[in-house]
């Protein structure tokens, strides 16, 4: 009987250790601290019939744990999902999701988000998976990287995905700037720290110094946009930091970050 109790106790300890390990795995929290962002219930009859904001966990020169993939998480994801639910007719998952490109579940979601790709490095399996996802109707939004060096790194990785496809600069007349909110300029957002110092962009000591915002698309053979590249701007900080400073919210989050983000999602889902 004594040995039986010991085995039961050891079993409980092992189970607890496994649970703790799972909770500490990067990007896989058991639940999300909403930090005051309102929650809402999913439709019991169609709980999967919603838009889910999917953030991609990727490797970088700094490793999977220290990479930029989790920048602005979870506040940007939670706030943007809430604003989509609040301001549009979309039904939206309240928490979003984190996936790797090689996860088979990726193909269940039409929209994915990669942040800070300036040091991104795809494994060959991720190159193959991303190419397949995009050519099968998926849409990728890339955000928050600045200057020529960071762009060159991302462009080099995307060349591995699509060797024969080059990004094209999107003119302001493109429907993605007008499909829900009619934007009069291509939105450029500095981080909140830069904005509080009176700067409109993050300067880089390079040929492309970060001062000019770029929105570029990569298209398939039927001219469907598969990727939007938001370069020299930080839409994610506009979502993440909306509640921290009234000036930042009124100047950047409300008129730029949310309208552009909502336009991108609606364009991705309807074209």
C-alpha cells in the first residue's frame, strides 16, 4: 500500500511538471491575460465560423525564444481582434492564435501575421509550407521593420519562397487603402517611444533611412495579392499601445493603425 501511494504521488508530480512545461513553452500560454481588453462569447452553434488573428512564430538570428515574432504580443492581437469585432460585421475570435508555418492547422486560417522580420530566417520546411499556404489562397501580412538592412533580409527570405516573384509597390489608389476606410495617405506609424520623442519614424543609418513608408504586395499568377509588406511603419504598436497615451491613440492608433489593419483584413478575405 505504501508503494502504491508513492507511485500515485510520483504520477501527480510528473503530471504537474508536464503541465508546467506546457505553460512555459514560448508562444503557447494556457490562456491569455486580456489586460482589461473586453471579452466576448463565440456562437455555440458555429464556434469556428469566425475570423482568427494568427501570429506566426518563426526563427531568427536570435533564436526562436529571443526572436521578434512575439513583439507587441498579446496586446496587439487582443486589441486588434476586439476592434474588428466592435467596428465591423466580422465575427472574431477573442484571443487569436499562434502557429508555426509547418503546423498543419495553418491551412484552417486564411490570414497570418509576421512581425519584425528584419532578422527572420526560414527553415527549408517553412519555405515549402509558406509557399504552399500562399498559393492555396492564404494571405500574409508583414509589419514593423525599418530601413534597408532589415528589408534586404526579409526580401532575401521571401526570394526563397518565391524565386520568380518580386514585391510591387502599391499605389495609394489601390483598393486596399479604400475598401473599408478611405485613407488619404499611406499610414506611417512610429513606435510609441519614437512618437513621444516627436519622431514620425525610426531612423536607420542606411540608404533607406526609414523615413519613407512602403506598402508592397506579392501577387500570384491570377494577380491575387498573397502578401502585403508594411515597411517603415509599425501598425502593431498602434494596436498594442492604444490605451497607454491619449496623444498616441488620437494621432496614430485611431486614424491610422486600425483603419489600415481593418482594410488589410477585409481586402484579404474578399479578393
